[in-house]
């Protein structure tokens, strides 16, 4: 659960259980590409609009729009400092409650640098086996996911009200390519009609508890 943390706006996710985190990565033939990470809370926008009129909920301070904008700006600033990352931008729609961060990368492995940096800032020890890789010669994109038991242990420490936040939450990964996909290793992943994109969706709770594995080896045509 690395890259989704980029847009994990903790202010809002504490208050609603119906949200979606989306990782949308486009990889070119040379291994460069673009990434868009989105926190979509639109299904709870009526509730969120009411909550943001309050000072606190369940003991948590309710952020202002400025707080949220500043949080996204801080993330964008950190991304801009990473070698290989460029064209960083961010947006927040407070009518639909959708927050997005976009950037370009020189090589797929740059995504690992971002993930490791985020974990370091949050004082979490990442698993070195959870990573992105791209073999340009073999035309293979790899997303390796390794379940981290510590995630479940930390989840179990939460109050019941906080656990409920994750009941309907989902994580979606989309990987797009400039050539057709010949094969993939994860049976849960769906191939687009164009054969140039692969999508996988999972309840976030299944990732926290280790019930779902997002690992996928995607072989592309030359």
C-alpha cells in the first residue's frame, strides 16, 4: 500500500467510509511515463460538506479548505525535489471532494523512490520487496506487492469508529501502456478492450489484512 499514501488526506479519511484511492500510471516504451494519484470522496460529499462546518469530529480537528490545499502543496513540493520527477501539479475540487496529484517520471523505478521517501517521512519501515520495475528489453512491467503484517497490527489498535472508515473504501490501480498486453500473472486484474491497460480493484481492508495480493507481472508486445 505504498503509492496510495501520496493522496491519503488523513483529515478527510477519518470521517467517511465511502472513498476510493486511485493509482493511474502510464508507462511509455522507454520506461518513462506519468502518474496520477487521486483520492475520490465524492460519494460522501454531502456528509463532508456538513462536517467541514464543524470544528471537530470524534476528537479529530476538522481541516479547512486551506489546510487541505496546503497539505497537497507540501506533498507536491517534496515530489519536485526527487531526481527524475517533473511536471508536478495538484488540485482539489471541494464541490465533488476529489484531490489529485500528477507528475512525470524518467523511469518506472522512480516510483519506488517516491514510496520510500513517503514511508521515511511517516517513520514506517517499508518492505524492499514491494516495488515497481520495468524491463525495457523484455518489455515487462512488474508491480510487486508484499503484505506487511504491521499494517494489520496498527489497524487493530484503532478505535471501532475509526475502523469503520475503511468498511467501503477501495483501492484501484490502473496501468496503461503504448503496446498491447500479451499476458499478466494476476487473475484478478482486468484487461481493457484495447489490450493496452490493466486495472485491478480491491477493498482497502483486504489489503490491510492480507486477503488480497496486488502483485502483477505484465508482459507487453514488442
